[in-house]
C-alpha cells in the first residue's frame, strides 16, 4: 500500500465521518424540541395525577438535593393554594430514586410517585407498589421514618429492601417536605445535600 492509497482511505473516512456528524446534528436538532415537548406533557400529566382536584399547577422554583436539579410546584383551585408538589431524590441501594411528593396546605403528604430508579428487581423495586406508596397518606415530616416492624404511625419497610425504603422515606420524601416547609411556610430555603454513611 502506497502513501497515496493511505491518503485516499484517510480522506474517504474523514468525509464519511463529517457526513455522519451532519446527519446526527440534523436529526438531533429536529428531534430535540419534540422530546422536550413530550417530557413537558409527561410532567404535566404526572403532576395532575398527584393533585387531580387542582385546576392550576405551576412551577415555583428549583432546588438541589444530592447535587441533582429538582423542581417544586404550587397547586391551586379557584386561585387559592390547595397544596404543593416537590421533586426529590433519595440515595438508594443501587440508584438515586427520583420521586414526586404531593402535600396539602399543612404540608402533610397526600401522595407520592416514583419517577425513576434502578433498584434491585423483586426487592427494591417494591417501592413502586401501591401498598408501599399508600402508607405516606397524611404523614407529616415527623412521621416519615421507616420501621422494620408493623406500623400504621410510621412507614413499614419493605422486607429485604430496607435501604430502598429509607431512601424514599427518610431521604427523598422527608427532605422534600422539610424543604417545602422552610421555603413556603417559613420563607427561607436552602439546597439539601444529605450526608450518608
């Protein structure tokens, strides 16, 4: 193979890479706005499911937990606040658990929804079940504590998945509720970056 052959191959490869790059850039430029709109619609639907009686749910601001960007919202009916929704993250066994938490005007949890995680199938992913999520109804921040024994006052751990249970309860949900209380009720607010052992 001569130097001329090597130069031909090199030029051909560069041309193919450039064409491929232009095609990818074109596809991304056209798909990106659609993906953004789809994500916005999915978020609106998820928010509405948390406080279905609200006729307006609007973003109040942003906050950070575990160095992750999250948002919080106010829910209104007839122009009056009826509750709040906050996105939060809990450090689980094998992932950060992305969670939406809806609270009433007294900052008692009404509903939670797990948006995403990579916890162990068959164990940690039990955090998505209605039986686990249903325990949060009407809990204030003082009762967001996981117990391994049967309880109605606090949150009962999922058998074999205590770390995931705590990540949702004592990390994502509790820190989210505390942030809302400090920000909305007390007029202050700070990013939360919990330290774990």
